[in-house]
């Protein structure tokens, strides 16, 4: 039975209110187990990114935006400067084990 547009809108409203955790990534670095175990207060770890390079905003480990870290009332914030085109143009993929088709 096909859904009405009001049912579609209601279903979309439910999905759009789902909270998702996003992460800001300034850079990364591979470390040996020895290096991790030797960490102590005051240790400095150099990351793979220059200060003037964009910060990444990630959702589920995937980059969804690039931007700048900002400070808002003493907390970190994120100013979006770019949303990668692949995010905007590619349809969502269904997990392989879901049994559902992504082209439906």
C-alpha cells in the first residue's frame, strides 16, 4: 500500500530528529604500542596536519564537512567552509546485510 505524502512527511520528521554524534578531527598519527604506553602528563604528540589546513567534521568515521575550529563561550565550535561534493551527490548506501535494496 503506497504511503500518502502526509505519512512520508511524518516519517521524514522522525528521521530528521534522530541525534547523531559528530567528531572534529584536527589530524592523526600512527603510534606504536610502546609510544602509547609511554605517554605521560605533558607529552606532546605531533599530528599529520598543518595549522592552516582545514579541520574535518566526521560522522561515523566519514568526512561530512571541512572547516575551522572556533571558540564559542569557552567551548570548541566548528565553522563549515566546505561540504565535499560526494556527500551531496551520492545516494545513501544500505548496509550489505540489511536485505534491502538501495535503489528502491
